C-alpha cells in the first residue's frame, strides 16, 4: 500500500506601508499575487483497495524475490501513481525503489524527483531532490527530501513554497524543515525565511504552522 499525506502549508503575506503623501491603500489598485494552476488527479485511474499494477517495457524476475522493471515504468496502487525510468521491487512487494525521472501523484500532491523509496511494512515513502505541486490547491515548491510516514505524518527538508509559477516567484517562503502531524495541518517549521522578489523580508527561527 502506498503512503499518502496531506500538505497544506500556512502562507503569510506582508503588507506594504505607505508614506503620508501617497494614496491610501483603499484608493490604490489591489495588490495582486501570482498564482500557478493547481494540478488535478483522477482517482478513477487507481486500482481497487489492496491491489498494485505495474506496467513496463521490460521485466526481469530474479529468484522469485526481486523484480526489475525498465522503460516507461508505471506503478498504480489504490492511493497513488508512480512513473519512472526504472524500478525494483524486493521481498515480494515489501520494498520498492524507483529511479530516473520519477513522478509521484496522489490526491494531495504531485512530486517530481530523482528517486522514490517505498517501505510497505513501515508504510513510509521517501523522495529525494523534489519539485512538488499541490493537487486541487494553488501552490508549488521544491524540497531536498520529502518523507511521508503513516505514523508520524509528513516531513520536508530544505523546502520552499510559493503560489507563483516556477521561475516567476514574486514571493517565496523557505525553511530548513517543515513537519506536519498525521491527519492534521498542525506541525512546526524551522529557520523560516520570507522573500519578496528575492529580497528577504523576515526570519523566524521556529514557528508552528496552524489551521
């Protein structure tokens, strides 16, 4: 069973102050923030509960314990879809390693990464060197590592978040680590920096994201 988790970051905005001889904010044009289109997810493409389907150009079975897949690998479970250049399944499906142009998508987020490791017994999913977009919500960013764990929730390391398209970030939040507890949007963020047009506006060494 693939692991999924909810990623709903809390976003703060800075309001520009005006000098006495400038127009009041009420008379000025409203401040517009850039937005990126949220990705969509078709849950009808998923497998029935407890089932996993693997499609690939080439398959090799080694001693009935290791399955190697290469070329246009698509892995579909009851919660998520993974696409990659190659994948390896160990221990009768207990562990999965996917590498090369990996895309992971579930009902909460879409992630592009160098590699994905799934440990079914621990119900833990690890992704490295990622770019992510929220499913059904405006928001995208990057993270060095993303860990989804059924027991503890989600953790993102060296993470950024914005509602702007990639390469057109009018504003951006960076943090060394963001963790969200299982089933909630309660968690913590460490070393959070808020940028507007590449200029740092404020810094928080430790904060608690909330609803």
